[in-house]
């Protein structure tokens, strides 16, 4: 399938199973294919281009070049996160969400400063969560150890529990089949106070399907997409294995080690 077929034209091609479906599609095209008010929560980790443009060493980019080339297994296509595209994306997110529901949007520091303010135009921003990755990563000045998650609401909805801190200490994955694969526990933390069993969770930047596994674990269904064919395959095989055998084949071990401040997650996982 060519990129133009992924971006426009006929409906997205998808894979599905009991309680999940994932489409090979651009995020905005996929969201446009969903009916109004058809999902209960969006938890997503977009591939921003902002940080990649800012962080460079000499002529090389700090994280290497991104390709939309399935033969290159290391990197992937970026979302072209101009303010216009990001606003269109947020507008579609707002349209497909039911009223009185939550959205969680992950950000690196650069994109948070440039695009984060746009969220207020569509949603009621409630707070900024810090994901502490526990172990150091790369960094030009300070070594990076955290990412941000904006928590916002369409309408009104309180969290269903009051014991969740706004700093989440969840170890980054040291080896994983997909670049920038996030721990399932980051998405489980997003769902912990925001969903009821039976809710539909949506992630339009599904990657390896970590958000899908968190959704299935919480008794929810999942709909999502990714522009990368490889990501769609990983998500589909991961969801199938989880539904059939109850195992997470792409993150076999928990990224949380039972700290007091993350008890809201470890208790659920036990
Ligand atoms: C940061 S990764 C998500 C990783 C995911 N959270 C995980 O744990 O595996 C962002 C994803 O966005 C996808 N992507 C980039 N541009 C896109 C677009 N326009 N529409 C949909 N997906 C896109 C990339 O292929 C990549 O898989």
C-alpha cells in the first residue's frame, strides 16, 4: 500500500479481533472515519517532529533520521505537527469522544511548549503529569529522564480514585521490539482513574500497541491506528496473543517494581 493510500481515499485497512481493532492509516484520516462521540477515552503518544528538529549535533540529528521505509526497522514516520495539523488532530479527537470523558496526550519538552497551549482551545486542561523514567536517557544539556502527559477533559468527569500521584515512576524499556515503545504501565496509569470496564479506548498513534494492551487489561475495548505497517502488525499480533493466551509478547516483564507511590498500579497488576 502506498503512503497516499494510507493518507486519503478509501477507508483505512484494518486488522481486528475480539475487543480490538487497529488500522493502517494516518491519524487524522482514521479519526475522520470514526462516528461522532464513539470513543470514551484517548490515550496517545504522538511522533512529534519538534524535538527532532531542535536537538541536533553538528549535521546529524540526535535520534537519527526518521524514515517511512518499512525496510528500516529502527525509526518511523513523524506526525507533521504544525499548529494547523495539531489543531485539526485535536478537533477530531474532540469530535469522536463522548461527553464527560478524559484525554491523555504525551509530550516531549519541545512539543509541550509549542503545541501544548493548543489543547486549551478544545479541552479543559486539568493537569500536567510527569512520567519519571527512573533511568537516564540521552540529552544534549541535562540527560533526559522524564516526559510529560497532559490530562484534559471533554465536559466534566472527576477521576474515579484519589490516590494517584502526578509523578509516575515507571522504568523506561531497555529493549523492546519497537522504537520508542512505552511501558504498558504508563497507559495503565492513564486508565486507572478514567475508565470503567466496557469503555472504548482510542490511540491514533498506536505504535507497538502498548495502549491497546493496557485497554484490554482494564476490561475495555481498543480502536487505533498507525501510519506504519510494521506498527500495525506488532499491535495486531500483540493483541491476539493477549486475548488468546493472556500474555504480553512484546513486554513480558512489568516496568513497575512495587514502589509505595505507584501502589495504585501494582495492586491492579497483582
Ligand atoms: C512515539 S510512537 C508510539 C509508540 C507507542 N506508544 C508504543 O508504546 O509502542 C509514535 C507512532 O506514531 C506513528 N505515526 C507517525 N505519524 C503518524 C500519522 N500521521 N498518523 C498515525 N500514526 C503516525 C509512528 O509510526 C509511531 O508508531
